[in-house]
C-alpha cells in the first residue's frame, strides 16, 4: 500500500482486504500513545474536527470511533509513523467503520445487563425465601462478583470491537476463539496500556481545565487517537507472537489529497 506523496497524512487507499505487513516489534512504548498525536502538523485541526463531530448526537460518537480505527489501520500500514487527517468528506466512511464495533458493543452491553438483571432477581427471590438479611447478603455478593468480572469482560470486548471494525462485519466481532487468542498473547500489555490511558486521562483533564476549560474539549479526541495507537501496538505484538492476522476490509475512499 502507498500513500499520496503530496499528503503523507491522508488515509491509505482501498486495498481490497489486503493485510498490511506487521512492523518489527520490541515492546510497548506507552508514551508514544500520546506523543505521536502531535507529530502530525495538522494535529490541532484534527482534534478540533473530531471534537466538533463528537457533539453530533449518537452518530458523532460512531463517526469518531470509525476515525480512530481508520487511524489504527494507517498506523499498521505506515509502521506506526503517522495517522490520517480527519476528513469530513469521509464522514460516511468513518460512519461505516465505526458502526460495526458500535453494534457489537451495544449487543454485548445489553446481554450483560440481562445477565446482571437475572442474577439480581434470582438473589432477591432467594432472599424472599430464606430471609431478608440473607437476601441482602446474597445480593451484595452478586454485586461484588459483577464488580470483579466487569473489568475482565471489558478487556474481552476490546478485541471483539477491533476485529469487527477491521473486517466491517458484525458477526466477526463474536469470533470468540480469536478474541481469546488475542487476550492470551497480550493481556499484560492491554492491562498496562489501559492503566496508562486512565492516568493520562486524569492528567490531560486537569491540564484542560487549567487552560480556561478550553483544552478539556480536545481531551476526548487525544485519548481516541491514543487508543488507536494502543491497538496498533497490541496488534503488532500479537502478530509477532504468532497471532492470526485479521483480514482488513477497506471502505470506499472519496479523496486522498484533501488535507482535512
């Protein structure tokens, strides 16, 4: 795959599902997740456009999600050296890229809520049968178990969203065997990466508030692009450890030469 030489920050052209070759991987570079955002000379406009887009109810969040996965694909293609500019003429492309992981996450969350609801109703029914105090204790135990397993389920959701976004297929997000393989190979890097982003979000949020609250508007897009870099690094390490590659499907590209 090649990029437009006039604009190295454009998105990669349609590749018909080709798999970008993985770059050699030594280990995670956590600071790179943040610093690379500012390597793009158009970083401020990219963050501003993404932030403005996120204000659109529902669809805006899906579009920004699609953009971050487009950035992940570009990072894989370019060996982590650059990400594409946010281009409003590719609004539909971003929407299509973000739609599938959005639907996967929606189904996952709804299924989880059903399980939690059934568990709490069951605990309540048992409590009614054996006594109020015992019922409260059982309900508390159920809530504790849910609190413990929720982060694990959140980590399991990450490769599901990633695979559905890259393949542009809803069903691919539920490839459980591939998700299990991904987690088994990079679970530690995933955990440390999310801890880093959590700390970074608090630091960036504080800095944004100090900047007369203007900077807080751009924190979300910075973290989205940081997440894109995290996924690029995790996927590269996953491949280097023998993981099965994802068949990437490219959406139709409207333009390659527009800088924004």
